[in-house]
C-alpha cells in the first residue's frame, strides 16, 4: 500500500509542476487592495448603531469585504435578527462604501448571530 502523505507531498510540491513560476508571480498580499479595505472600514466608522451608540466596525458587524473592479460586496451581520434600524444601516454602509470605491456596492446580511464578545464587550 502506498504512503498517502508522501503522495500528497509529491502532488503539492511546487518544483514538480510546470506552472510553479506563474504561481510565484502572484503576490500573496496586495498592499493596494488592503489600503482600499482599510479606507472602506474607515468610512464605515461613521455608520453608528442607534441602539448601542457604537459604529459597525467597532461592533464587529462587518464580516467580509469583497472588492471587484466593477462592483463590490460587503457581508455583515446585525446585532439582533429583527433590528428595526437594519434598512437604514444597510443603506448608510452602501453609501459610505460607494463613496470610497466609486462603483456599485452590494450589502449582504448574513444569518450569523452577533456575539458581543466579538467586539470585546462584556455585560
């Protein structure tokens, strides 16, 4: 019987694949993209949850920012499932992100439950 670990190592060894130079040419970290993500997060600090008086970044409500060339997406959660301010906050997030990116931004609400400990809060 062959060794599955050795087979996996051989399959993932970059020296054995002809596409290795192309893979190395792609940077693992894109500083321009990261700067854009930070600019978006900075703009989103102006969006405040009216019930808690804290911004959506500080509350850890922003889960993912996907930046595209023609459109982008922000995935977020709410502090409560039926937040009465959800519509207003989603629109403010969309407006703030579009002011940075200058192209359409889709805001997607995730079903994940918010945990105050994610924001460093303990009550």
